[in-house]
């Protein structure tokens, strides 16, 4: 193998994960034939085979490769297994171990899909938001995290929202840098819109203070606005095109990105990239889950997975030309009328993949 060979680790996972990852794989083979592709078990399928949703071997390999493309994990089959062995726990463990703290979730409305959105067409036409979600801290990881038995016979569930100033600053820095690289379109919130609940949460107060401080120190050329996360949820459906880069913590970012997905027509369209410091392999995944309701039926939209591959090319492999090719092919396929059921069509997952491959 030549010394400069790049490796992409595919983790198809559960439910529709393997179906959509197979289409991304075909696109990868076409646009980057020299790219080394590997596949491994991850999530529920790994639990079934090995009793662990993430084995040591797969985790070690993830540290070594150039990038990882995951399909989706989870499903009703594993809802009853102990939390630490659930497929979702494997995903959180991988994000944490790789320390991929900056999760880029672009909500882009392809012109051909402007009428598929749940919102009126004029509100989403030309929509191009980049959500930057903190991914390795906050209430997902804070301790204590437990269910305890109380003396009065009741039970108490506790999760802890916690952020350090360093955790806030590093993800905010990414958001500012990304905003610098994006041409604003004269939007009302044309730089970074930082969302928290500083009206009720101490971590929210710290979030706002640290983002403001960092902005003043290093990024005063970028527009910075703050908004409470609940108001941001409202603004996303009222006037989403006002927003350029939306910065949020782990939980608010999770919720706001599902909301933003619907602006683009379907959650089956939304890719994501989780990035750490330079040199760390990026973890790429569609924003959607394993969709147990349609799994195994060939109905899933592979666009989010294929666009996640586009992000692999752009952010981890230094292949912007391949990324542009993929993006243009998806756009052209949609323009030509290719649609899976979630965006109002009749194509199967494979047929949608074919339609995109045809445009490459
Ligand atoms: P989901 O995203 O799997 O599904 C929500 C709805 O969107 C469903 O109706 C589904 O059919 C539809 N949908 C999702 N992806 C689609 C696609 N590509 N094409 C067409 N339709 C699509 O969310 P959920 O139902 O809340 O979760 C199901 C399971 O997935 C749970 O176990 C959850 O924990 C897990 N999950 C995993 C990830 C991940 O692996 N990154 C993300 C979210 C949820
Ligand atoms: C996502 C998912 C995950 C999250 C789950 C499956 C752990 O919803 O990637 O958006 O909450 O981060
Ligand atoms: Mn989510």
C-alpha cells in the first residue's frame, strides 16, 4: 500500500444504517477509487455479535484511520439492554474517545426540494444554515448521571449539565472560524448566533460570557448575536434564512438540528461532521437515526449518508474537488426529479443511489 493511502472506516450500524451506507460506499468507490475502505460492526449489531456495542478493536482502528463514516445505531431490539451496552452509548463513547467536540450540521435546502419543506417555500428557498453543536460535554456526559431510589419510595432521575470555559471556547472558536469562511448573505444574524438558556441556567451564563469574551479577544470581525435557545427554536421556523452559523451546546444543538432538518425537506437529507483538533480523525454521520419503522424495506433516503461522505472529502481527506462532485451530483439528481418517499417520490434507496451515481 502506498505510504500516502487514506483510509475511511465505514460503520454501517443498525436499521437503515447499512442501507444508506452501502450507497455512500458506491459513491466513494466512484469518486475516490484510491481510497482504502474498511467496514466494521458497531452498535446493536456489534452487541449481538460480541456482547459489546463498541469493541476495543474497532475503537483502536477508529483512532488510526483518516475518517469514520457511520450509518446509524439503535433500535427497539436493544432498548432493554443496560444503558452502558446500548448502541447509543457506543456512539457517545466514540465521540468522547475521539474528542470530536465540534459537530457541523449544515441545513441546506436544495432548490428542487424547496416545496417539500413543512414550511412555506419562500421561507426556505436558498436556506443555508450551519449548526455547530458541542458534542463531547454538557448534559450528555455530566456526572452524576443516575436513577436513585428515595427513602419515600419514589425514584429520582438525575442528569448533570456541565461545561468548562475551555470546552465552550474551543467549540465557539470553530464556529467563528467557520463563519469567517462563509459568505454571509446580508442576514440579520450574519455571523454566529449563539444559543443557550442563560436566563435559567448557570452553564448558560458561562456559555454566553465565554463566547462574548472570545469574540472580543479574537473574532471581533465576525458578527456575534445571542439568543435564548427556546426563542431560537421559534426563529428557526419563523425566519430561518436570518441565520448563518448557529452555535449551541450538546442538547440544544441536538434538538435544534432535528428541527432544522425539517426545513430542508426531510431528516434524510441532513449530513454531519464531528471534528476535533487537527490530526484527529473526523466522525461523519447522517443526522437521522436507524429509522426502525422503515428499516429493511429499501425506503430510506441515502442523501444524508452520501452528503456525509461529501463532508468526509472536504473536512478530513482534503479532497474538495471530490466533495464538490458529490454535492453537484446530489443536486443534479434532485433537479432531475429523483426522490425517495420521504421527499415525495417513489424511488428505493438503491434507485436513489443509482440516480446520484449517474450524475457523477
Ligand atoms: P429516526 O431519525 O431514526 O427516525 C425519525 C423519523 O424519520 C422516522 O419516521 C424515520 O422513518 C424517518 N427517517 C429517518 N431517517 C430517514 C431516511 N434516511 N430516509 C427516510 N426517512 C427517514 O429517529 P428515531 O425514530 O427517534 O430513532 C430511532 C433509533 O435511532 C433510536 O434507537 C435512536 O436512539 C437512534 N438514533 C440514532 C442516531 C444515530 O445513530 N446518529 C441518531 C438519532 C437516533
Ligand atoms: C444524534 C442522535 C444521538 C444524539 C443519539 C442517538 C445518541 O440523536 O446524533 O443526533 O443525541 O446525539
Ligand atoms: Mn439527534
